[in-house]
C-alpha cells in the first residue's frame, strides 16, 4: 500500500481515480490545485504524486518541476496523468522531473502497473 497524493482539479476525475486507487489498496490524499498540492506534498511526504497538467493557476508541469527541484520533495516520484497526449507534452513532462506519463482516462491495470513500476514494487 502506498500513500498517494492526487493533484487534480476535476471532482469527477478525483472521485474516479480515488476509487480506483483505494480499490487497489492505496491511501489517497487529494488536492485541487498545484499550489495546494505542493504544500500537501511537503506536509504529508506521500510515496507518490499523481499530477494532472491542466490546473487552475500553476499548471502540472510547473508543479512537477517545483517538486522535483525542491530538496524536501525531490525524492517523491511524480506520475503525470493528463488529457494532453502529444509526444511533446510527454517529453516536456519527463523533462520537468516526472517519472512517468499516462494519458487520461487511464486503464486500471495499466495505471496500477505503472504505479508499481515507479514505486519499485
């Protein structure tokens, strides 16, 4: 079981992903904006951050960069889950420090396999 911080502004996506993750034994903390998510990551030190890209205010790419560059949170892996499915988006996300990038909506088996791979399980 991992403690996963979900940074996602869509209540529907938050509910769907939370149910999927909890069904697979994970504990989920949710945050509706990048700024709140960064604060929560520093406070809670989750095992993994699942990051949306399209967020109000700071976007997920900027938040991923902020987390990966901060010594306090740089060890927390970030997995981007976004509707942005261009190769350039994926490449940019990885350059910002994400460990993996999945296009929405993720298939349950694929998302869990990617989470396990990022966490080294």
